[in-house]
C-alpha cells in the first residue's frame, strides 16, 4: 500500500470500491477546502505564529489521510 496515493487501481467495480473512492475524494476535497478557509481566516485575524499554520495544515492533511485509509479498507487500493 502506498500511504499517500494508490499505486494500482482495483479493476473491480463493486459498490464497496466505488464508495471507497468516493469517500477518499470527498475527504481530500473537504480537507483542501477547509485548510484554505482556515489559513485565510488566520491571515485575516493576523495570527503571527507560524506553528499555528503548520498545525492547521497538518490537521487537515490528517483528515485527507483518513479518506485514504477508508479507500484502502473498502476498495483495497
């Protein structure tokens, strides 16, 4: 298993595979959206601490990786 992105696509077109892919893309999309919103809001509030931005990005990256884990479990990719 590639922990960041699947190396090969499962040729099976079952519901579990499609749900796994849907969850993966949904989690990645939501993580990007909310990370952007969080960083823009922090800039507008003038947070000067760089650790805040790193923490926000890592939290949303973890959220995206949750979607990757679900894809691994459901789609076996």
